[in-house]
């Protein structure tokens, strides 16, 4: 599969004067909006929420820190409020590669077009229960 890179604007939700405009890699194997720890100060005073353990594609365990709230907008999509994961990254030729994970894609109503290697807008969000899950939940309630 080809790489999908898109422009993204991230700003401190409380202080919009603190912002970052960057290109970011769409990574459906990642969860969060992930930025290099070196950029944390550029977003000003964000609230620390949690330190979490992560696993890289090479199965290496690493630690990251979640902060928020941030207002974020993928080019061509509506702005959302979300959290940001700061991770120690090594720049490639002096350039960092921020990641946009599936949580942010879902919030933004964006889906990856695997054939066209681009992002598409989801017309409708899904509010339906997955039927087998709904049946399991119903059986569980009956057994009480």
C-alpha cells in the first residue's frame, strides 16, 4: 500500500495562539494523533492525562504521554477536539513524521480509500449495534 500524507492543523483548545501546522502520515495501525515529544512546548500548556505503554510495529515497548485537549483539523475535514500522544521520535534527515491514527480518523469522519490512496469523507456514522454483539448482550441480560 502507498503512503497517505495529509496536512493537519493542531492547536491548543484553550489557547489557539499555540498551534502546529504539519504534514502527517495516515496510519490505521496507530490509535492516536501522535506527535514528537520535541514539539510539546509548541502547543503551550496542555493538561497531562496519562503515561501509557505502547508497542511499535517491531514489537518494541515504548512509553508515551497523552495530553489534551487539542483542536485538530485534517485538511478537507471538519475540526475535532481530541487528545494528543507525545512520543520520543527520531527525525529522519531532520524531519519528524507525525501520525494520524484511527481514533482521529473516525472522529473526523474520514476513511482510507485503499485503491486511490487518499482520504474520503464518511457520509454517515454508524449508530447500530453489531447484530451478534446485540444478541450476546440480550442473552446475557436474560440469564441474570
